C-alpha cells in the first residue's frame, strides 16, 4: 500500500505552499525537523562530491603512470 507523503519541492527543503493544507502543529513539526535534515542533506551531498573528485583524481594518476 502506498502512503501519501509530502515531497520536497526544492533542493533541500519543503516549500510553504506544499504544507499549507496541514494543521499548525504539523507545519511546526516539519519546520523543526527540517532544520537538522537540511544540514544532513548538504553534508551528504558534500561527501558524494568529495568521493567523486577523489575517484577522478585517482583515475588520472593511474592513467598517467
């Protein structure tokens, strides 16, 4: 069975118009939770980018030798 979930509308967070139909307590809960989740998403993206750069650098070194 599929649930109906609120989807992220922007890169790291929900937009206000996406949560407009929710109750006040639900909106506040989402806002509070998103404060820490935004940070986690940005850090995760940074790690992915760093791994990608390391793989490219390693491939260049291996191909150079």
